[in-house]
C-alpha cells in the first residue's frame, strides 16, 4: 500500500525538480527504515564497542526472551 501511495504521489507530480525531491525523500526514508528494521549490529561507538543492535535485532531478542 505504501508503494502504491508513493507511486501515486510521484505520478501526480508534473515538474521535474519536485519529482527529484520526492524520490530522494522517499529513498532516504526507505534507507532509514531498513537500517532500523533489519536485524544487525550498527556502527560501533564509545558506549557500544561491539556496535549497538538495530531495532529489528532488539525485537528478535525480546521475542526469544534473551537479554540485550
């Protein structure tokens, strides 16, 4: 459904610059969503030397009953 709505927004735009802005906004939000939802460890920081878990990984750990 989200892809249908996105395609309707893109097809309704008549000016090229508005289409470029809309596509880049959709791509940036898709990348942010994938980065948080895929189960993986993110870039290491001082607080998390092994890398903090993504939201998807935390949800899997909670579902399995493991500590984070």
